[in-house]
C-alpha cells in the first residue's frame, strides 16, 4: 500500500468536503481549518524534502539524514483549534538545518501569503510565532516580522475603502454598526458596515468605516462617502432603530423605502413585556409584520392595539413606533421578504468578526482593528449566496422604483401608494 504524507491526506479531506458541498453546503469553518492545516503541512513537508534532497518515503544516500516520523502540533484560530502533523528528521548536518531557517526567514511569496491568511482567519500573532519556531526553540519569524507581513491587509482595506462603486447597482441596501475598542482607554466606538443585494441578485460588501458613534453626522458622512464614490440609490434600505442612522438614510436616500429590522424590533417588544405574555404578543406582531399585503398589515396592527393597548401600553407604543417602516418590505415581491426584513446577515458577519478578534486577543488602535475587521469580514462574505431574480420580479421592482422617484419629485405625496405596491401587483398577477 502506497504511503502518503499527512499533507496529502489533508488535501484529500478538503477535496471530499468540497465534493460533499455540491450536494449540501460545506461547513465554512471546517474548510478553513483544513485549508490552514494543509498550508502548514505542505510548508513543513517541502522544507524537509529540500533538506534531505528527496521526497516523502524515498531512500537516499548515507549522510543525508532521514525522516523520523511526525509529531502533532496545534494552533488556536478563530475557527477553533487547528491540528497538523510536523515532520521530524535525524542525523542532519547543522548547516542543512540553517538552510531551513533561511528558507523560512526568506519570506517567500507563499510564506507571506500563509502568514496573512492565518492572521485573517483568526490566528494570533503569538500562534504564528510559535508555528515558525525551530526544534531548538528559536523563532524563525519575529512578532515584528509578522506584523509587517500583515500590513498588506491594511493596503487591501484602503483599496476597498476608496474604490469606485459606480458599477455596483444596489437593489436592497443593508446598514448596521458594531462597537469596537478603537483607542486605548476609550469606550467602544461604532464601525459602520454596508452591504447590498444587487439587481442581478449578488450579495456584495459595500463599505466598512469607523463612525465614532452612530450619530447622524457620522452616519451621514459614511453614506455621503459611498455616494461620492458612485453608489446609486437603492429601492429599499434596511437599518436597525438607531436614530442617527435613520435620519442619515432619510437624507441621503430620500427616494428609497426604509425598512426597520424586524429582528431588532421583536427584541425591543419582548423587553417591554412580562414573560407570560411575550409569546402571544410577538405572535400578533409577527402576523402584522409578515402580512400578505400592506392593507392587511394595517388591519392586523389595529387588532393588536385593540387587544393589548390598554393592558400593555408601553409595548403597544413600541409596536406602533415606525410601523410603516416595519412593513416597507411588503411593497416588494413576496419571494424577497425573508431576505429584506432584517439585517441578520450583517449580524452573522459580525459574529464571524468577533470570533476572530477574540482569538487574536486584545488589540487597540483604529488601524490594527480595522485591518483585522476588514480581513475577517471580507473573507466571511466570500461564502454569501446570491438571490434568484426572475424577470417578472425585476419588472415589478423597476415599476416600484419609478413610482418612488415620481413620488419623491412631488413633495406632498406619499412615497408609495398603497394600491400600487409591487406586492399587490404580484398578488393580482398570480390570481
């Protein structure tokens, strides 16, 4: 039976996982762990082959040393523990060992890319240092060298943060912020993030920038920068209930519908109710928010007010607050509702970012935090799947967009006439 090195077995495991993913989605975290494991094992295996002058399981001349099995190694990453097999050798001349150290210190393009990817995937600087330590305990890559290599990620972020957006045509735009500690001793500050579903169904990361806080001025500056770089107005913008973000959206995208994130709204409602009534109240609220039409949503909202208004006034006022924004998604094709009524994808994206930040440890400063945030977020977004757009749905949305633009030009008219929403048109077409 032919023997294969651990690096080959790891490659086979990746291939099997990807093949499985054609039938069912391959777990992203497992794929990342195996990819890091494969890169590390191949780097170490290649170094030993150069040292001995022969590939795995090949005999060579005397005096060249020989392989002496493998010992397990492990590193901690944002995807969890990554285990790898480290090849061992014996009877090797010290000068040959020095050649390995020079190879690792030489910072080849492959090694630099490996260090950057490991850092971006959540390996701490200390983990990377420990990985590139020789058998005598001497560091082959210093912390300053690792930091220098990861500076390429900052260049990637700067290019991303200044790129032209005119070729991106957003249909639905999603905005949210996450609080990070950007400065030593300071409170956590907002980092604003934007992504979009385009007219061709792609999900695209649009922007990531520090906002100091989710105030109107900060949010306005963030959106105006996106507009200066060519981002056009979407049909609908989705946000949470942050007042500054809402005001900025209404100023910059005044011709667009604004959707209030229903996941945030439902949490707000639950916080204002006794535990015994939460389930019943939320069921009634959900029925209104996810009604088959805008008219039905308003009828169900009136019913909720009649049932709960007197006994639970605080929760009812919260339900009524910004209600039209909570049902704005109903103006769009019903097949899109589940994608556009929350900012959940951003929440999951922030979850990936937090895992990597936690693995790397405490870091301060706008530059290192943004560098790591961007590298984590952009890589997580690579796994996003698009939204299917039918010709009929696109036709409805184009008609809705035209109505929004015409209504915007008439100052005293409502943004969308109830009887001409895309959802109503969609329902009539089906019947």
